[in-house]
């Protein structure tokens, strides 16, 4: 065995798969090369994490993967929850046969664009328990990356078990260069404390935080469609801002999520017009649109000490307008974010609402943030181009209350009421 070995995947001589690492045995070198060869055919590799169990992480992973596949992307979904694999049940593929050869495994294909692999597909029965220590779990994850014939994919989503133990640590090390981690939480403080630990886990491993998703953010009544914040709302977004990581969006609770999950059909496919499905689609739009993703990544700037910022509130009948384009006036507040004080307020009549006019006009007014009930994806992109942070899902309250809640980090937001 020479110090260098050919790898047919690409011609990049600087690739780490080409060169043996110091002290690396022949078998280790070949295995690492095989993993790298598989993974370099995948454009975006994302690890789905949660600080604790019960926050809906696997449900989020399934619906994100399905939404990306429905958007025409080739997607792989790898379930590395060795002790509690739930992806096969959520996709109704518990009894799907796994094919392959002596040295490979073929992922189970769902539809045209989604490929899935899970330890749950390899168990003899649904009640079989996997009783493994760390090294065995590491080897299983390595086999899923090395031997599964993923092929060329746009996205690989890796659904990890809760916490910061063996499995997420192993997969981050084996993936080599994952694009980042999507962290799923619920709004209450108990879950958010664990999410902070997940973010620190990512930072210690130099794994970028791709974004935070707040799940179970308000219950939507199936009869009256009223929202009740059972676990609170907005905690995930406030935590993301505090930790200076991107916030991707909020997902409400709906009975349709439970029924579709039990039936093995993701809610984005079973109930595409539900609030939950629309929320997942908004998150996927951010993932696919560089400008929207950039806006999510851009934290709300708390200006230098002594420097004020401006917050724009669209108004109708004296309260926040649920859609910025239907407002009668804009209230522009100058605030001291550091001391959480409102310094002044202007009431301005906007120009006629034409595509792109309001983002440009508010940029001229030096607005840093706009808070509204709803805003479509194209408008969010235009505001991002004008350097204005968008916060959606606010309710029709007096504008002073909205701004003060924002300054106090207590602003509660729900679903984006506009999705066109």
C-alpha cells in the first residue's frame, strides 16, 4: 500500500481521501476513502438534532425531507437512532425489503426523489431491541454511510437520536464536512435549556448551526382554527437570537400531524394545505432560496451602545395589520434596544403598494426590522435585499405593545398568515 491511493470519485488531488493520515492502518484508510467517496456525491449534508426527546424531531426530519423531495430535489433520509428508529413507521415502510449485494445496501425508495435507510428496516421484528455499546453503534453508522448506495443527491438529512451522545458525535465525525445542524425544539424553557447544550455541542465540533425550528408552537383548533399556545410561543426564536444562530421557522400543533404520522404519510403530503404543512414549506423555501436563507441567518442587529434602531409596524384601524401590504399607515419606532426603551414614533403613509415599493421605501426610512402578521416569500426576499429583518406571525395589537414585547424578548408569534 502506498501513501496515496487512487479514488475514482473526483480528480481533486487535495481531497483528504487521497492521502493516508499519520498512523492510519490499511483497512482504516480504505474505509475512510469509501465513506468520503460516497459522501462527496451529496451536495448538502444536514444533521437533525434535538436537545431532548419528545420535541418532534423525527417528524420534522420526515416532513422536511418530503417537502424537499416534492420541490424536485433528490433527497436521502438516514435514521441513525439505533435504539428507537421511528422513520420507518412515520413513512409506513416497516416491512419494506432491503436489497443490495454482499458489500452494499440499497436505500428504500419512496416516490421519485426520496431514499431512506434505517436500522429499523434491518430488524427481524418491530419489537426487537438493539442492545449495543458505543463502538457497535459507530460501526453501524459508518456502514450506513459507506455501504448504502446513496448515489448523487441534493440533500442528505441525518435524523439523530436526542442529546449529544455517541450517534450524533459519530455521524458528524464520519460525514467529514456536513453543511450544518438543524436543531428542533419546543418553546418552553425546559426544552430550550437542552437546545443551548446542542448548540454548544455543535460549536465544540466546529459544526455550523444551519437553523433552529420551533415545533409545537401553538395548537390550531381543527373546528374554530383558533390558536392556543399550550407550550408558549416564540421561545425558540428568542433563544436563536440570543445564541446568534439562524431561526428557520415555527411549526404549530394540529391533530392532522398525529393522524398522518400514525398512518405513515407525512403531513405535507397528506394535508398539504394545513397550517403545519404550510409552515414546513416556508422553511424549505428558506433552505432553497439563498436570499431567504441569508435573511434567516442574519441576526437582528442590536446596535452599538448609544445607537438607536428603527422598527416598522404596518397598521390598520389603530393596530398591527396582519398583512403589511394592506396597511393604512406605518408606525416607525426609534428604539434603544440595549435599554429596551421606545425613544420616538412616526406615523407615515406608505406609497401605493406595488411589487418592491414598500421594501425600498422602508429602507429609505432606515428601518432595521419590520414586524407583521404575514408576508409572502417573494416579499421577504425583497426585504432581505434591502437589509431589513422580517418577523411574521405577530397578532393585531397596538403597535407600542408589539414593539415593547420585541424589546423585552417576549413577543409571541404564530404562523405566517400569508403564504402566497
